[in-house]
C-alpha cells in the first residue's frame, strides 16, 4: 500500500501526529525486519502464553523485551526462532512469513539469525576455536575462511588468547563471550539474546551488554530478553514490556521501571 493514502487517512480523521508520520516514512523507505501481527500462543486450552501481540522492529534497532517470569517474553523469542509455532497470527522476518515456512527450510532460515542463551550451550568437548568454527562449518564455509573469521571474531570479544581453551577452563563471562562470537561469526542480520546476562556477575553482564551495543552500532538488529533492571534502565534503548502474555508498553528510550 502506498504511503500517501495512509497519511491522507490519518489526516481525514484528524489524528495525524509527527511521530506517526515519521514511522510511516521510515516504513516506506525500508520495511521492518521483524513484524508480529496479532500473534497468540496457547500451550493448553484457555491458557495464553502470548495474546494478540503486534510488534514491528526496524533494521538496526536495539530492543529489550522485559517482564516477569511467565510474561511471554521467552515465548516470543522461541517463535522468532521457529522453535514453536504461534496458535494464531503471522510473523515476518526479513520480509518472509515464517509461519508458512516449511520445516525443512528452518535451518536455512536460521542462518540469518545469531542466537545467545543464558546457559551458553557450548560444546564441552571442543575448544574455543572449534566452538565458534562449528557455526561456520554448518553452513559449509571453506577452511581458509574459517581460519580467518574465527580468530577475528574472538579478537572482537576479547578472547584472542583463549583459542585452545575448553569451556571448563573458562569463567562464565568468558563462556558467554564465546557464545556471542559463535552467534556473530556468520554475520547475521538479527541477533536474538535470551537472558544473556542471567548467569553472570554485574561486571561481566556489563561487558556482554557493551559488546551487544557495539554489534548493534555496526548495523545488526539486536533483540534482548532480560530481567536485568539496572542494564535496561541505564542503556535507554527501546523497551517492550510484557505482562501475562500481553504487550503492555512499548517505549523508545524506556526503562524497566515502565513495567508498572
């Protein structure tokens, strides 16, 4: 649909506002990279983990999703990863309706995503280099490319001296840095992080968030699910707040304090 009929419709109803015009102009130039349209997810009858949620995230945004346990925020991430399917509604990632994506095409779809989890999910029997290289081997990158990309990515996260170390020899902060390097080595369009600082002390938490911020400044869209009030309030990014499966607020330069 053309931009101008939308603007004319707003004007006819007397509701045209500067922020609405700005939003329409941005969408006309470049469509959102993530769109959820009236998405709901029920795990059992009459129990909604997510209820009628609509969200648009533009390319290059940094977005926090916050809320108490059971609010539906991790369910949103799982649906974006296509680990689970919505009960109703549509989800578009990079212009594709992933609710219609065939299961055999999911691995290819996930190549555009970087994923970081609270529990690191490193391969315990492989060293740091091989953990990061694994992501490149999955998409069949040549060995010469892997030998170049992996050290460069480990340098970015400050682990150049840990290439041969195994996960058991690393601190929690170092393990999460390896997980972040693995998530980024394929240069994903989108980075999804589910409680990336949940198992870390305050210093390491800030180190990880600083890295995510740096990655975002280079153009990667970053979506972070977190309980960390201090980090959310301090970073002043866009904050989407969930409560009992419902989107209750969506604030630019918001804070965790907006939850209530």
